[in-house]
C-alpha cells in the first residue's frame, strides 16, 4: 500500500509544479487599445438647421450629415452678383468703344499699305502716306485713353468676382461632410443650436483596426521587428481571447517606464513603445487592456 501512496504523491507534486510554471508565464508586453480620434468642428457661424449624428452611429467617408443656415450668405451673394452685372454693363460700354476704334485702326493700316504701294509706283504722294500715319497714331492714342478709363471698372469687376467666390466657399463650408469611415464616439452639438467657427460637433474614429500600444524592454528589441506577426490576448468569460496582430511601429528612442503601470523599481528602466495593429471583430474597445505575446504557441 505504500507504493501506490508514493506514486500518488509524486504525481501530485509534478502536477503542482507544472501548474505553477504555467501560472507564472508572463506576456511579452502589456498595454491598452487606441484608435485615431478625429474631432469634426463647424467651419462657419450660424444656426445648425440639420444634424444627423448620434453616438455609436457608423458613418462612411463623404457622407452629408448636416448643414448650417446659409440664408444670410446667399443674400449677400445675390447682392454681389447684382453689383457685378452693373459693373459689367459699364465695362461693355467702354469695350464697345475700343472695338470701334480697333476697326478704324484696321482700316487705316490697310490704307497705309495701299499708300505705300502707290508711292512706290509713283502714283501717290508722301503727304497721303503722312496723313494716314497721323490718323493711325491718333487712333492708337484714343484706344490707350479708353483703356485707361476702363481699368478701374475692370478692377472693380474682378474684385467683386473674388468676393463672390469667397462667399460661395463659405456657403460650401456650411455643409457638414463626414471625412472618414468610422464610428461616432461623442457628439457635442444638437440640431437648432447656434454654432460658431471651430466649435466641435462630434468625434469619430475608425474602429475596424485597433492599435495596441505596449512597452517592451531593451533586451526584447532584438526579438521584434515591424511587420512581425504576434498574438494579442484580452480577458474573456472563459479565459483569454486571442487575436492576430502585426507590429506596425517601434519607437526609435527609449523612455522611462510609465509610472501608472509599473512598480517603483521598474520606473527607473528604459522601455520602448510598440504599436500592434489588430483587426477588430467588434469586441475591442478604446482603452481596453490587452497582452502581447511574441510567439503564437503560448496559451
């Protein structure tokens, strides 16, 4: 009877040792999940007439989600268009004069050519050619004078055209267009509120791929490289849930261990930040703690 008891004792001891060894296994890195969060702000002042954004909502890139009142800007644009048309009519009157003078100048140049030919064939006189040259010079001076009169009108026309473009740009910015694919994290405004330029409207982040930021020691740098596949684990109801991760970034400089997550002794050591990209199945959240394992065989 002593032999079976000895066998049982040996088996129990071995089981205990294996259990302790397995329980003492530690991950190669610990950290929390992050995502790039973007705050969308108003680009104009006015009443928020429409705002179709709710927390938790999934939005696609270039989706129209609301707009700010554009009536004051539209009225100002119409006023500028009227002024532009008035200036344009003045400019057309001056330009018509230039067109008439240019036509006369063209005819004078033709007559000059004829007078030169007649003079060469001794069929004309020098006085005829001089008279035509004098007429050409007079027409050129008149065209120059009319153009100088038209210059302020043209400048005014161009100035109004620029103002119209500026107003149109402000009207376009009254439309709230979502810039990325993502999930709305927080909203800061409600429909019918008065908003101002730069006021935050909502915060959005692409949660389809999360980033786990962990810190590793200097001795671990030789075991990890960008593009390497690792195992990421999170707490689950029945133990741990595994994900495949890819090393996306490794800090080029070390930093002291963050005080909030390490013991006093470890705070004096230098560590390196590492970002692990993990495809999200919907269970990963911003701020959730996780572990990184450099080998996929660890359970």
